[in-house]
C-alpha cells in the first residue's frame, strides 16, 4: 500500500473519477477498482475495507467474504457468509451436473471440430444426443463461475456458448447472447491471463456491431 501524507491523499482524491465510473461497472469490476484505490493509499483503510466487504457480499466470492469478515471482525462469527457459501457450492454442483454432457464434449477437440460443422442448435443436439436445455445451462454455468470470481474459466465457458450460438445464423440474436458477450469481455479484463485480453478485444468489436 502506498504511503501518502494527508495532504497528498486529499490532493489525489480531487482527481478520483471512480464515483463517475461506478454506475457503468458491474460489481466485480467495481471491487477491482476499489481495491486499487485502497492500494494507492488515497483513502483510509478503515473506510475502504468495509466498502470492499459490502461489494464482495453482492457476489458469490464467499471465501473472500469470509476472510475479509474475519479480518474486520476477528471476534465475530462469519456464519451468515458460511451459510451463503453452502448455497453457492450447491448451485455450482447442480449447474455442473446439468451441463456435464456439454462439458465432456468440449474437452474432446475432435468433437468440438465436429460440432463446429453443424449449422444449427438442432443439428448439434441431434448429432451429440443433447437436450437443447444443456446449451442454455452452459451459459448459466459460465455466469455462475464469473460470479464466484473464476474469471478465466468463466471466459472459456462463455466463449464456447458464443461460438455455439453463432453457428445458428437463422436464430435471431437474443438478450442472453448480448449479455454473454459483455460477460466475456468482463472476464477477459479480470482474468490474470494476459492472453485473455486479445479475446476481449475481439468481443469488444462484436459488441460494437450489436450496438450499431
């Protein structure tokens, strides 16, 4: 954490644009922004840490919430966060079970190539014995992973969903596809892997096409 004098911190705070940016960011991006502000030393830790915990509690990053709760309240139980963690883990397990037939296909490069030759979602389901609901569940599972802070995995899952949906050119663009593109972009920004950023740029151009 940077060490600033009180006068330096006040001067830097005058140029802080975070409050203008926040309305346009999702909770995970807001958390990263606030975490950066904490590291700069512009704001006092005793004011930033409760704000960070409040943000984390709006996500499914329950391990992080539990750790920060203990840091702020070492003598208090984190039972509420522990209970929420159990719910989140159950959601992940349920979604993963539903989408498992698709996940197994995506782990097989040859089958992924075969899938890319299909012209519609119905063709994909027919060729691989899938229920159409499994494709929607791929999106749900990717979104859940994002909410848990598993950005790289989420980005991969959402990219697969985008690719599969794009194969069916006869289907009109859905809100879920647009949402998926935004999620893929956010996952690329937040992923620790720099290679993800190149994919994020491609998604950004695609979003621009949607907006046009």
